[in-house]
C-alpha cells in the first residue's frame, strides 16, 4: 500500500483528516480507515491543508458531522464529497 493522503477513524465517519502537505484539488486520494485498515479512493475537490477535514460524502446544511465515530458538530452549509470542511462551513452544537 502507498502512503495514505487521508485517515478515517471509523466506518460511520463522514469526514477524514488530510495527512500530507500540499494536497491539491484533483488529487486521487488513498484513504485508510484506521479501525480496520481498509482503504478506498476519493478525489479532492479543492486544495486542503494538512490536518484539515475532507467530506467523505455529501453533507447537507444542519446535518451531523461524524469523526472518531462521534458527533463533532454540524454543517453550516452544504458540503460536497471531497470538499474541505472547516470553521467556514461547520460549527459545534454546543452554542
């Protein structure tokens, strides 16, 4: 297996984390699910910095975002599969 571009913790997660520097739009990413070491491919739709999240599927505004198998917040706007998910389009449910 080559070096992964994206790590996903659990099968139910809707986002994964970029683990390489300089990820560019159009990259065919190797994505690894750490829970069972399975992998899949996904195309990055935009440049995404290391440590930031990528939507694994389309997420509609108001929907729950899942990471580590846990609810980490909700989408503020629609996020398409392969797009950057960060503070500009996601928020905590705490306030």
